[in-house]
């Protein structure tokens, strides 16, 4: 269930409420009993946990390129990509 932040326009009282998406917005201020209690726009705060698609596809930094194996002669990577091929 999401947490919504409310603020009263009459008295300035502010509080967070845990509500279902299907619940009607609150309008009556719990502090001053005026009908000026309004839902505020606020930043969404959530954290994805577990091993879902977000962890496997986006959570890890960009994969580093794999270095090709060194040439048989020990002078670095083979430019032709044919390491170990018979000459």
C-alpha cells in the first residue's frame, strides 16, 4: 500500500497516511476538523529488492569488455583473432 502525504490548508497540519489505491482521498483534517485536508505531491520512495529483472538487467554497472587471450608468442592479443592456429 502506498503512503500519501496530506496537508491541511487551514491549519497547516501535515501527516502521512497509508492507504489503498482504491481508497477515497481524505478531506477532513484530523487536527482542526476542517474539510481542507489535501493530498500533496511528493517524491516516490521505494527500493527494489530480490533477484528480479531490475537486478539482472539494470542494477549492475556496465559489463567490462573481456580481453582476448594473449598470443602464443606472449606479445599481446592476436590481431587476427586466430590465437593458437598453426602457422
